[in-house]
């Protein structure tokens, strides 16, 4: 039966809206109440992948174009409904107005005047805040609505501005440099007509056996302790017993070999120099820790006043790994902009000027929004530009390096406080409060928007779909996802209460990050400190190291170390270095002893590792729903 264009659009929109609304409800139920596995976000989010596979199996009724558009809208909208945004943002708007935070004599009270209702609703010990924490009440929508609309405007403007940025770089990255987009290999199997052949591959099913057995046994162990679990972590600290070796594994920078089938599969799909560099430079950080101890510098923490985890700066002492990584990110952003200077220049003179002028208009609107929040004009503009620089670098790490980037964990205000100092008189109280709430850019998946948008454009290009059409459907997913997510999240917390979800459900992370926003402005605004020259110097070290690796990659074809691997391995490698090592070892052995033909033969095995973990996510999701016990789900 042939369907008209109108019918196909109607079917596509109906499926997307149904999944987004149901997924928004399910995200609160599984991730927040029952404590089950994350289902909406991540590099390969479970629900969008499941819907993609289901649609691939009924491709007679849902064509390739429709599958692509539905997947694009879900990829944007679903993460926002749960831990990708709302779980880590909305609690922060009311945390300061409840309990000890709301004490009129406390350290937070002087800043409440800089939080109008359309930024943070309710006020100290208001019914709105008490109901959110204690539950058993209806949502006071009339009080919430001004703040919801104010922040939704911000998110929509930011999303569209990110689209303009990716539109400027699209030709450079998709056509001139032809970036690899390793993470799209698996979704393309299901969007195109290759799903059937993949499911008929024995080696694909062989790859699925590993995660099914691993998480099957560990899930049973969670519910039935008599079943012994299989450990996926080897803590090397247990073997580093004699001084000075324990200094290689401090609490704030663990030295653990962690196995994840999904991450191992991703590492196999990465360029071999990126996976190698990721684990190589992480091991080098252990050498830095040892050297710091030998030189008596391991207790040097610099002069910056914020030493807690809320600043996303770990370990918060010499040799400042996150500072090195941020320096590398700044250099990588600058280098990419310099490489695309012709495209940037042409974007002003070409017939299609919308991306550049749209980006500039977006920057202006975000700047006006930041001043409305209370941030000073100069600091607001600097913070916005810093966000886009960091987000651009994380986008490159994901779409070119295949690294599992799901956000941009850099607090933009941190960079200004580090350079100019903190305390009364350095910045105004409104600036401290505004930058604290803008930490939503670091705590959530928002920083990955340009990467997701570029991946959507790449998928559209590969499938012969108009890119502008893909853009419209991703904006559609954003709008529906935000609307459904706000409704179901607020109804959930006013039913159960944030306090109960913190103590009995899986809302501990949400509640903790909700407190982080207030720690940020209280620390920076109340504690005096000058520029931190130690940390600034290590930003410079990161810039120099990344520049050296960039130059060596350009001059020597077989140079094995990647600047992307240096940035990720130094700043974030503690979580992924074990999987990077296994993926690199497998790919190196296959390429060396089997060649390209063998690589393509064994690739479905690693697809199976990835998809098997996604399937086990869905399985334990169903189990947690069936049991229905608050906080009783199996968190993979």
C-alpha cells in the first residue's frame, strides 16, 4: 500500500509523540522511583535503540526516512525528560528554599534577593519548596509556570544556536574532512536495510552472550544475594600497598580497571590511535601522581576557593588533571576554528548566510538572557563563548574520535573565577548566582547537543534525507520532550517528595546535584581568593601538550598518539581506560594479523557487545516495573 506524504508525516509524528510521552513517564518511574537502569540517555540510549530495532523489523509499514526522523527526535527529546536534564536541574531551583538552606541567618540567605520567581520559584520555606521535598501534594503550576517558561526559552534558544554552529561547520566536517562518526556504525545498521543480515550473523549473537550472561547473573545476585555476582572492577589500589605506590590511586582519582561490554565495543569502533592514547595517557597520569608525591607536591591545592566535587575538578590537587584537559579542550577548539577559517569567512559572504547570522543572533539573545538572570554583561558574554568553545571540542571528541561523550562537564564560571579571583567585590552577587544556575550546562547532556545534531545531519546525509527536514524533527523532539518531561517530573516529586526519593528511591544524585548549585554561588561569593596561578599554569601545560600532539600528527603519518586521547585520557580516563585498552588490543590484533577483511568480519561481535548491554538494560527495566519496589531496581 502506498502512503501519501501527509500520511507518512502523521504516522511519524504519532509514533514520536507516543514514545516521547510514554518515555517521559517511564523515565521518572524507572530512573527516579524504582532505581532501575538509565533508559533515556547515554551514547546508546536504551529506548531509542529499542524503538529503532522495532521499526526496522516492521520496515514494510515504516520506511527508512521515517525511522531516521523518529530516531532523531527521540535522541534529542528523551534524555531531557530524565537524567539528561530535568533530574539534574529542576531540584536545584527549589533546594535553596527548603530546610537548613532557607535559614534567614544562613550563608545562602544573602543571595535569595537575586533569585526572582521567574528564575527560582517559591521563596524560602514556601509551600512550593516544602511540597517538592515532602511530597503528597499537587503541583502548584501557577507558581511554577513563569520559571518553567523562562528556562524553556533559554533551552530552545541554546538548542537553535547550537544548530547554527553545527550548520557553519557542517560542510567542513562532513564533506572536506569527512569525519568518521564511529558511534553511528550501529544505528546505521538498523536505519538502513542491514538489520536483517546483522541479526542473522552468528558472530553478532556470540557477542551478545557476554553482556547477557554478565548482567543476567549480576542482576539475579542483586535480587537474590545467594547468587554470587561477577565483578567487573579490579581496583589496583589493593595491590599498591607500600609507600609511595598508593599515591597512584587517590580517592579522588581512582585507579580501577573496569570492564563494560558496551564501552569495549565502542573502543573497538574508535580509531586505533584514539583508543590507544586514551589508556596510555591515563596510565601517564598515574606516573604524574607518583612524581608529585616524590617531589612533595601532592598536597598543593592552589588558591581557588572551590575544592568540592561540585566544581567538577578532580583530583583537586597537583598535578591538576582536569586543568590539563581543559587546556587541551581550548586548544582543540581554537585549532578547529582556525582550520575552518575559510568556511567561517565564506559564511558571511555566501548566498546562504543564515547559519552565521543565526549563530550571532543566538549569542546576542543568550547574552540578554544572562543579563536578565543577573550576570554582568562582560562575564555573561565570556561565559557563553566559553561554553561553545568547550562544547565544540567535546563534539570533535565524539564525532571524530568516537569517545563516549554525553555532555560538556565544564562549569564556565569556574574559568572566570580561576583567572580573576572570587569573593565580595570581584564579581557581583547576581553574577555568582547566575553562573551557579548555568552549571546546568555542565551537569546535564546539553553540552552534547552539537554532537547529536551533527550525528543527525550525518545520518540524514547517509540515508538521502533532506538535512533541514532532520533539523525540524529534532526541534520537534526537543519541544515535546521538554514539555512531557517537566509535567511528569514535577508530578512525580510532588507525589513522592524529593526527600523520600533521595532516601528510598534513586533520587540521591538528583538531590545532591540540586544542592551543588547553591554550593557554587555560596563558595565563590563568600570566600575570597585571588587568581589561581597553579591551575592556570596547568591549563597552559594542557595547551602545550595538545599543540605538540597536533603538530606531530600532522608531520608524521604513523605517529601513534592522538590529542583527543590525551584530553580524554587525562581528564576523564579513570572510567573508560580499561575498556579502551581491551578495545584497542582487539582492534590492533585484528588489523595486524587479519587485515581489513577480518576486521569487517568480526565487527558484528562488538556490535553484539553493545546491543547486548542495551538489551539487558531493557530487561532489568521490565523486571523493576514488574516488582514495583521503590528503590529496588538493578542499576547496571
